[in-house]
């Protein structure tokens, strides 16, 4: 009558039924182990009850009917949402609003709809132009701009319906691509150029984007704009004379606008750009060329060359603007020849004198060219082969469009005045002569060459530009590319029908500057293109490229002149036909300071060593030997150079009482060779005791100047000149050989370092000799009183004192330095010495010196007078 058990039928059910009250039959159904909704949401099984009538084998109990049990597991919100992807990416085009850019999706592992469903998505990143809906669709809230931002990165989270959010947010990347715009891609606005780099590509990875348009041909122009650099581009800033020598021009050109100096002072008052030898005329300045610079008669053949930069003249009826004018100095205003600009026309005036021909002849030649007023630099050459006058502008020939005839000028004895930048009026409204017809603009390298005209080849060389565009490997441009350079290589035109070929060709376009010390600064670049499509004229518009080349400052050279800076020679050498070589061992070295890149930047001491010195080779363009003090007296002294020394070199020389000047663009080695041959002669030396000279050299017309090397030359008036001649010869020879036989690369410091050690040895020897002389002297003075005084009369040698602290002087003690009138006395003295004692070679020299001391004792008064003539040197 009691219930003893409940039994569950089913496979491995995690439940059990326990009897609570046998009499009433009450029981409890409970779980044997934890229940997980995510593993199984519900269970169904059968349960039966058993009475207590069972025997020991449990076979006799009775069981109830079967009852069905259905269990549902209630969910707990234990899981957070997770996203299906780790990163979401999308690409959008700028300028569009999208309904949905992309969709993100999260899942939740909870088992119930309440906790497993994603109810909401949210953008975590603030201030982004995006929004997201409940389904995870992301859209942009405003139009995106590629230039403003190329890419957006936003973080997104998700919530389930129990408001539990995702543990990890997901990254969403949205890339913005520009609207396809035709044009050049992948180029840099700034291109850097270091001096000495040769040819560097301007656009090494450029490509043309045509947005899939059907292109039939492409026409591209690359232009290098350098009109604001120097004379319209980077040209050598050597003087016009040096440039003409380099270009092989015939000699005799007269520079009318030289840089101001002691001998060329007429340009001193003009406004000048030092770096490039440019003179600026503001309509208020003119320069008078001194008489004698240009010959009065230019003959029927001559050339005028100049650089000019000129703009339109102010005012409606512009006055003549004079470049060069030769007019009457006083009384009259006649112009004999002139070159001037009038209303943007270039006019050359040439009036013949009556004594040449009394006929109506060509006198004015007019050229009408746009370039005369375009405010750009141009190179003009006026070649006169009377009556034909030809103008070359930038190397191209132009015939005059108008030639006016005139009668010759009446003969007169009025002096003429040659001027630049204005014309001289000898007689005006006021009685005082003055300048008129001023020039407005810039001039440079104005020269006149009487008697010769210039060849086309030389003209092209003189206006050559040192920088320009270049093409690397012309042969690899391909068959389909046509290209063309302008004469100065500042404009390159390319044409082709294949985009890839044009891309490849443009990648080979380079910038080159062949100057060793180029003008630093910016060179602007412009690339303009036209594209033709099939059947249309111009279908795609390609924007221009505006870029620039940045040319860096070259490492500035330091030019150093060294050599023997003080020497003395006997008067006879100065008076000889060859004179004295002034600079036998001169050496010119140029060093440059470069930045040193330390190996390990962490080491502070290494990083603080920024400079290293390096020797470099470059040209010089003049070296001057200037006389310090009074000018040379042409009646008694001069500087000389055999002109055969200049042969085979690009050098010329001029001589004056102020010094000697060697000029021309040539190597430092050639300058050294010539300077070592310059001689100083003085055929009346009695009034001269010393002469001082200063040497200085220049590169690029004074842009880089050497140190000032000072040299002092002493004239020896000592009566014992033969002895001095020998000593000086040996000194000069030793120093000269030491300098000349140095290897090229070594510096003079190695040579100088030998001298102190030799000097130390000599000082030690001298001190030892001095002690010996004193000892011997005491003995000889004592013996002198014992013998007849006649023994002492033989020794008559002049005394010589010098400071040998810086000189190495080696004298052979066995040699005799004699004068004709002393031969007998000295040989007699030698016999006496030999009888007195048998000495070694060293002692014999000392005995001679001791005898000199005796002469000083006996003839002290006379020696006081001759002290002034003793030689002293440093």
C-alpha cells in the first residue's frame, strides 16, 4: 500500500525522481547535473511509480501507468554578441551619399530569442560622418572628399535584446577614392639638385591618367623657367675677356663694363649685381669710358657684344635709350657711333668722317624684335663689315628691316667722349655739358672688338647656357615618340600616340647643370599637355604641372697660396739680364669643407664632428701680383715674364707699374707654372733695400678669393756679395727642390715640419763651436801679444750676422769665398795658420772665424760704420 520508487525511462536523462512520502506517494523530480539551455532547450521522458511489494529479487512489485514529463530549460543571458569578421573594409567614391556602404553582423550564443537576438548596433568613434541602423548597415551622412581625407577608421559595437554589448568592438575601414580626374599622377612638386650630380630625372615615376578615355595622341611640353637666374640662366660668371678666351674668340676685345678696380674705375658708381657681373641702369646713370681705352678709329670691321634685359619704355613718345654712345666732348652734340633702343627697336648709328668718303652712305640700321622689350635676358652681337651690319640675337641672325643713309660728319678737331648707359651732350640748352638719353634696364658683358668680326661658332659658345633639360638614354625612347629641344635646351616638346610610351619618355627627362659652382636657388618647371581623342579635337583636359628644381649651394672652396715669403739676394742678381725669380716655389691649393656623416649617431662626440677638409681641383680666372708701397719705377725696375710660358694655356698677362696680372680660365697647376717664371729686375739697386709684393688669385671673377700672400725681397749691398750669392743660391735651391719634388697630393705642412728638427741640430752644433771658438780665442789673443803684429793684418773679411732661427743654411767650411783684392792677403793668412797648427777640416773653419774676431777688435771704429751693411733675415 505504499509507494517505494519512481523510475524514469529514457536514455541518459540528467534527471532523477526521489520519493518524499511513501504513504501519500509524493515525490520530487530533480536534476542530477547542471542543465545548459545552449546544449538542450527541452527534455521529454516517461515516468512510472512502483509500490513496496517487491521481493528480494525485485520481481513482484507493481508499477503504475506511464506518465509523460515535458521540461523546458529557461535561458540566462550569459553570452555577449560577437562579430562575424575581425575587420570590415569598403571603398567609396568621393562626392556621393550612399544608402548603405556595407553591413556588419554580430551573433550571440544564448539559446533564447530574447538573449540571442541582436537588437541594436552603435558607432563608438565620435565625430565621423557615418551612421548605422539596427541591421548593421553603415551609410555616410555627408559627401566625402578625397583631398580632405583618404581613409576613415571607425569602431562599431552590437547589443543583444538583454542590452548586453559586445566584448570587442569591430574595426570598419572606409577608403575614399577620388573621382577619376584626367591628369599626371605620382610626381613630386620639389626636385632637389646637389652641385656635381650630373643629370637627374625630374619625374621618375610619373604616369598619365586618362580615365579610360579613347586617346589617339598626346602632345606634352616641358619648360624650364630660368629667366630670373643671372643672365637668363645659369651661365659662367667669368669676365667677358676670360669667356672669350675660353670660346676661342680672337683677342683684342675691350670690356666696357668691367668690375670696378683701381685700373677700371669708371664702373664704380653704377649699381651692380656682384655675383653675375650685371649692371642695372635706372634712367639716372651713365659712365664715361676714359680716353685711350677704345681706339678712335674702329675701322670698317668691328664687333659689339652685350647682354641686355629691357622692358617697354615709360611714356607715350619714348626717348632714345643709349646703350653705347661716342659723341663730341665739347661744343657740339654730334653722335659719331651709337647703339640705342628707341620704341622697342634696336638702332645702330655709324657716321663716317668726311676724310674717309664724301658720299651719301648707310648710317642708321634698325631692327624690330619682340625680345628687345620682353624683360628677359638676350645676347646681342652687332657685327660691322661696313656697309653691311648684321645682328645676332641669342645666336640667330637678323638683317635690319630699315637702313637710313646720311652724309659724313664734317671734319673737326673736337675730342670725343665714349659713354655707356647714356649719351654725353657737349652742348645743351644749358651751357654745362651733361648726360642725356638715359638707358632703363640691365646690361652685362658689353665689349667692343676693333678690327675683327666674330664667327657664328664663337657667338654660340659665348651665350651657351650651363643648365637645361636633358634626356637620359635617347635610344630607349621608343619609335613612337617625337621630341624637339629649343636651342638653349630650356623647352622640350614630346609627341606620341601611346600613353605608356609617353609615360616612359617623360620619366627619362632630366635636369642638368654643368657648372662646378652653380647659382643656388629655385628653377621653376611647367609641364603642359594636350590629348586628342579619336574623331575629336581635344576631348580630355589635362591640368598643367607646376613644380620646381631646388639647386643647393655648392661647398665653397678656400683657395690658399703658400711658398717662401721672404728672401734676400745680392744686388748683382737683381741687375742681371734675367733678374730674380720672384715666386720659385709658389703653391696654390683649394680645399672644401664637407659635412661628415658619423657612423653611429648615438655617440655624441662623433655626431659633433660635422666637417672634414677635402682638396678639390677647379679653375682660376686671374692672379694678381701687386706691388706694396710705391709703384715700380719704369726707369730702373720691372716685373717680367717670357710670353712663351703662356703658350698652350688659356692665359694672358698684363703688366703695369702697379704689378703683374695673369688672367684667363685655367687650372691651378697652369697658374702655378706661370707664376713661378715671373722675374723681378732692378738695374739700379743702390737706392733699393727691399721690395714687398702681394699675390692673390680669384675664381669666378672674384666670387671666391684666395688669401693674400705677402712676399718681401731684400737687396744685399754687402761688399762680400760673392759669398752671399753662394749662400742664397743654396737656400733657394734647397727650398725650391723641397717644394717642387713634393708629391702632388701632399700639403706644405709636411715640408715645413722637417725644418725645426734640422734647425735644432744646427743650434747644438753652433753652441759647441762657439765654446770651442771662445777657448781658442783666449789662447790666440795671448799668443798674439807674443808674435809680431804683422801676423794679424792678413785677415780682412766682412762680418755677416743673421738670425738662422727659421732657415736651414749649410755652408761647406772648406770652400773659400774670396774677393780679387784680398787673394794675396788671405793666402798668406792660410800659410800662417798651417804653420801654427795642424788642424782638422772643422777646426780650420773655426780658426778663420776666430781671425775675423781679431779684425773686429783691431778695427772697431771702421766696423761700426759697416754695421748698417750687415745682412739680417728672418
